[in-house]
């Protein structure tokens, strides 16, 4: 007897009640949803639950094990924080979209088969797009469309892969796969796109900064982390992911240097941080996979906190560019403090969450003698602190005083940030709270003397570097090209191609088919006999020698001038009989040839 | 209206923070000479202060690389796509 409901469905079905409730009731209901889902999570039995039959295929809506549970827990926590942060919104459309988005993310995490996974995967793409469009600016409309198109393309790759896989194996079960054969490659591409692995990463840094203030907080938590989950579940130990992850970690850091928009800077650091997780999946040892899971957990909390901090600045000032901000510490000290807890967490300072999660992956790389990977990940760590912990807060809250005197954000925003900041610190101080949830069997002790000292050396001397290079590091009013260049400029080139050469070609075809051919036919039937004479004379003109040319030319000219003239049919009866005889002969010939 | 916080606008405070920062930098390097080294994976783990240099070099490397790439290639005017 199943007496519980898959937690994803709580949010998905629950979403439909949101518009029916008003004011305080609606706010209470939004906070109740994650509480209810959390309660269900705590009481779910391990194993496959909610198995259903669909067209002869088995759907598993609730695969419950330690791996799905750790993602389930953090998703529900993120849902609670996100709803707290956005509870002041009167516009219930965003609440519905967020609820569907959370529910479908949970649906993916607990899906035990490909069909269930794909359905929730697509709901995620559509509901999250709404959180971008709700900003209602031209930029957000455009970015939302690009976001949706890219995700539909990724979803199609996944779907084709799933169909081939089901056709080949006869099973829809989603378990650890080997990377061989077209199906596994297509499925992997679908997963990598949602994980924002370059070159499939530009949708993230393109769309997240254009989303609504509250929407970006949800976006930063779910899409990339469900992708990390499915990579752990399906492709743990796939070697190519080690390199992809390391490149990704560095790529995000490099692009973050060039970002001027604070939420774009943070978006690039999502790519960078997810790079660590993807590398961990590729390494594939118990420690590395635990590291990816733990880092996903910690990342959702601190990245949510950072997006909430940046969102608070945008909400209160209406500005999000480093070049337009500065000096906000004077009036927003609480926001600054909470943001800095997120900044120190992502930078992996001792006593904060990143320190106990990221280091598992970096240590796993070292233990497996992946020195270059270790080096890339360590350098990227310095870059993370440089931007998220130093550059962004410096040029937003300190730096040149912009003259803006914005107040602290509404109390619900501060509470949401406070919860996230508390959890970031809790995990840092008491890592076992997180380690007890980890799915694989590996022990790791983050607080050794050398780990603390060496980490502090890297971070503090990065800080020294920052202040030495301070003049180079301010935001600049530019945007940087990313792989979205290919489809943004590509689409423009395509449209130019359609609007110029293709349109010219089509008007030419139009002209020939609907104008030249019909009018010449009409001209020809006015006097077909004369046309034949002109035609035969023209052929004759080509064949004859130079002495007769002028004569034939004159004749053609005369014939054309007279055209159509009076229709002059010689021996009409004879010609008719001749034609009939010819047709009959042709008919006879065809008949004999065919029957013979 | 509440009085604005202007802690970081006073030169005296800034000087104090600077001195504090330098002391912190010095401490993390000096401490490195005295800690046990049981968990190192690489030869450079045995060199005290190595990671301080690593951090500084990494920071400069990232900034120089990114700014060069940006200036030479990636950075465009904000209306580039319009």
C-alpha cells in the first residue's frame, strides 16, 4: 500500500491551486508546499515506488535511494528558500511556473525510467522559460526564446537517444550506461546541454541575467543540478567528462572576468562550479561522486544566496551593471553581509560550505593522479574568489560611490537570504550534516591543518592579486561573445540569406512560371503554324552557311512582324489524316513493344 | 533617517584594514613552516608558502588571459546583437 505521493507531483498538482487562493492564504500555501514535500521525502521507503504501466512500458515515478534523496532534499530546501524570497509577488503566474519547475525537477530526480524522465525534463524547460519571459522586457523575450529553442533541441537529442535505446535494448529503465553507440551519445548530449557544458553553455549566461529577480534564484538551482544528477546516475566514470568538467570550470572563470552585469557574472560561475561536479562524475570514484553530490547540494544553497543578493541590489536600485553601481555598503549592509557569506562559501573558505564539498572533487583528482585536472581546478578556485568574493562585492558595495542610496530589500528577501546563509555556514562548521546524506561509501576529512592553511594561502594571495590589479578589474560597458554567437549571428545570416538571394530566386521562379511561360504559350497558340515556321527558320539559320544567312534573317523578321497574321492552314484534311496515322502507329508500336 | 554607514570612507579605518590584511597574509605563510604534512599528493606540497605563490600567480594569470582574450576578440559593444 502506497500512502504517499511522489514529491514532484505535490508541486505540479499543487500549482493548479495557487490562482484560487488570495493574499495571505496564497503566501501560506506557497510555503506549505515545500514543507509538505519535505515531510513526504522523510517518510519515503527505499526502492521503486509508484510503478505504473503505460502502453506496455513500466514507468517508475519514485526511485528512492540515497542518490535521489540527497538531490530531493536540497531541491525542497531550495524551493522553500525561493518561495520565501518571492512571496511578495502578486503575479501568481510566476508562482505557478516556479512550482511546476520545482515539481518537474523533483520528477526527473526520482524518475526510474526514461519516459518519466523525459516528460519531466520537458516540463522543466517550458516552465522555466516562463520565469525568463516574466521580466517582460525586449531582452528577456528574446533571451527566453533562445533559451527555449536551445532546450527543445537538447530535449530532442535526448528523445531520439531514448527511442534508439529502447528499440535496441527493449527496456526503458534508466541506469548506469556505457558510452558506446549512437543512443548513448545522443542521451549524453541532451544531459550535457542542461548541465551547460561548453559549447552548449551559452543559453545559461544568455538567459539567466534576463530572468526575473526571483525567477533567476529558482533557475540557478534546478536545471543544471538535475543534469548533474542524471550524469551521476547514467554516466559516472565516463572519462571524457573529466576534461569537459575541468575546461568548463576554467571557461566560466575566464568569461566571468569580462562580465559587467552582476547576474551574468554569477551565471558564468554556475558554469564554472558545475564544471567541478561534471569533472567529479568523470573521475567516478566513490569520493569523486560524493564530491559531485555534496558540491551540488552546497552549490544550490550558496548560488541561490548569491543570486538573491544580486537580485536584492537589482530590486532596490534597478541597476545590475558594475559600471553603474558602487558604494552600496552605506545603506545595504545586511545584504552585503549575507551576500559575502555566499561569496565565501563558493570560494571555499574554511568554515563555509564550499570548503567541505569542492575539496572532495579536487582531492579525488589528485588521488587519481590527474595532475593537469587538479591544476585547472585549483586555478579556477582562485578565479572563483577573485570574482564572486572580491570583484562583484567590491564594485557593487564599495569602489567608486555611485551616489545610489538604496534601502535594504523587503524583509522576506532578507529572511530567505538568511536561511541560505545559515545553511551555508552550518555545512561549513558541521560538515557531517551534509556527509551523512552522501550516496557513496567514502570517508573524507576536510579540516586538516594543511588543507586549511593551503586554501587560505591561495585565497588570501588571490586577494592580494586583486588589490594589485584593481584598476584592471572594474566592469567595462561591453558584452562578450560566447557560443550563442553562432545562433544569434547565424540566425541573422540565415534571415539575410532568406531575404536576399532566396527572395530574388523565388521572384525569378515566380516570373518564369507565372509570367513568361503562360504568356509565351498564349502567344504561340495564336498561330501555331507560324510559330513552327519561325522555329524551323531559326534552326535553319543556325545550320546554314554565311551566304544564306541574311536571306533567312530577313524572312524571320518578316514572319515575326506579320505575326500572328491570318491563320493560313495548308491541306488541312491531309495534315489531320497524317497526324492521326502517326498517333495510331505510335500507339501500335507501344502496344507491341509492351506485350512483346 | 538613519545615519549612513561610512566606515570604509575614513582613511584611518582603511589603513587599519590594510595592516590587518598584511598581517593575515604573513600569518598564513609563516604557519606553513610548522604544520604537519601528512596528506600531500605532490612534491610541491612540501614547499612552505608554495600555495601563496600559486594563488597570486593564478590570479594574475586569469586576469591577464581573460582581458587579453576579451580585448582582442570577445568583447563587443553592448548593442552588438541589436
